[in-house]
């Protein structure tokens, strides 16, 4: 029996899980990302979360064969460097090198939505599909595209960044630096902002009773 570790690095939470050869999740752990803080501290928290997931699964760390990491941003799969992750304030972070020293395992890094798309085609809702699109919603909006059974990454691994399609000309400022991105409206962060704006515009709204803070 082989065991594999997956780490999902999000703008709000870090999640880790252990799967077996049959793709069953047998252990989990979770921690706060705690942005803003230095990238090294975030990666240390990722390593601790991975160790906690292995303990939850009852699997000795030596039996973990490989670690896969999903990052909300542009991750260079060849170098293992997170080139840009706007919601994490990361730029050119050598994540693979750093975590290999901490975890002593072979590590693969990709965009988190790309990882989600691969997971769904391999063992989830799109299992067996040759072509699929996955959309992730959280602190940001991500996209993963499978074409003819292969992951589409595009130029500089950013070809499936659906959250940064412009949908409103001259619209809200996005954390990527542009205006009018889908992420600025449809992410959890964007929806919270929309709710606050609506509450300010309508002081008699029932939302003030439901969310006084």
C-alpha cells in the first residue's frame, strides 16, 4: 500500500490530506494561512500541517511516497517556484526547494485549480472525462482545464486563470493589480465586499439585523 500527501495552500486556510493507492482520503489536517506574513512562515505551517495529516491517518512519515502542492497563483512546475500569488503576496518563492528540505520528499507543485481539475478527472465528479473545466471558489477564483486528458497550462502556466478574466470595464480593483476581474466579484472576498456595499446603500436592510458586526 502506498500513501501520498496533498497540500492545498489557500489565501485563508492550509489543508493537508493523505490518500492511499485507491484515492481514499484517510487523514486530514488544517491550519490558518495567516496572511500577511513571511513566505517562510507560511511554508513552515504547510510542513507542520502535512505532518499532522500523516499522524491523523496513522501513517508513519517514512511511508509517504510523494507530496503534491496546489498553490493559488502562478507556479512554475519545472522549477518549483511560485512566481506570483496575489492573494498570498508571494513573488518568486522557491517553495519546492524549501519544503524538500523540511519534508525530505519528492514534491510537485502546480496551481491549485489545476490540481483540482486533475483530481476530479482522476477520482472525482469528472472521472473518465477527456475534457473538463474545474472552477474553484474561495478567497479567489481559480480555473483548471483538461483537454484530451491533459492539463492545459498555457503561457507561463497562467492559461487557465479564469478568475482574472475581465468582466467589468474599469471595474473594481483586483488584488492582481487589474480592474474588473471576475475574482473581484465572484470570490468569497468579492461577495463580502458586495454585501457590505449593499448594506451601506440600504440601511433598512434585514442584513443589519443578521450581521450587526
